[in-house]
C-alpha cells in the first residue's frame, strides 16, 4: 500500500494556496463593503485595505 503520493501532495498544496488567496481577498472585500456603506473611499491590497473619509484631504 502506497502511503505518500507526490501528485496528491502537489495538488493539495496548490489548492491550499489558491483558497488562501481567495479567502483573504474575500475577507478584505467584506471590510471594503462595510467601509463603502459608511461612505469611505477604499483601496484593496493583499492582506489589507486602506480607507479615508472622502471629505478629508
């Protein structure tokens, strides 16, 4: 019985990386949705988002 499959290891690793990126961007998108609801201007960066009030310079 084979206990380690290199092909499965690579597939699971790439899947994990993909879902980590998608999950992070979705999470930050939720912050942006809330900020926009309250009237802030936002920018999205990987793993963070910035905001400022539109009436501030």
